[in-house]
C-alpha cells in the first residue's frame, strides 16, 4: 500500500511539474497573407442626343461617350454593335436603310459590329463615339434610327 501511495505522489508531482513548466517557444514564426481581386470590367455610356442629317450628310458627329474601367492586366476588348447592321432604318413606306460608319476612340467600323482592343488594364478611360452618314438627297420622309450597344470584356 505504501508503494501505491508513493507512486501516486510521484505521479502527482510529475504532472504538476509538466503543467507548471514553461512552454518552449521558437525564435521566429510566420503568418501567410493572401487576397483575391475579382475581374471587374464596366462601361458607362452617355448618349449625346445628337441628330444626324440624312439629306445633306453628317460628318463625324459625336453621338456619345464611354467611360471604360477594366482591371484585367492582359487587357480587354470593347465591342460596338449595331441593332440594324450598321444602318439607320425607318418604318416609313418606301424608306431604304441608310448605311453609316462609326468611329470609336479613333477606330472606324461599319456593319453589325466591330471590336477595339486594349492591351492592358485601364481605369476611367474616356472614349468618344462619332458617326458619319453620307448625304442621301433622295431619302424618304420619316424618322430613321439605330441603336449602338457598347460591351466590354476582359481578355
């Protein structure tokens, strides 16, 4: 029985020593930091409300401006698409579509759509959009229109 008591006292003393002993610490350590930035590309399009002269023609009339923002380091593309395939159309009887050309920030395009390529990220890049309509003295009376849609996409 004395042996049991002595063993219990020794075990208790050992446990107290282990609990009371200071923990060993390293001299240095590290914390890993990380973060993620999501791809964000946006355009803010402002319609200038311009009116085009179909009879005598209109040359380089600014029809809108666009503020581009894209954080893709590889760049991005801007697509300018026409709802009417690059023509002003009228619902007036006998009216024929009037083709035009579009200039987006120095790049000319016509037809359904064209693309402008940017080689790197840009923030608050302002681009202008203008239209040239050739004179058509035989245009039928009526309202002519088209809609240009500007789309941005990261590479």
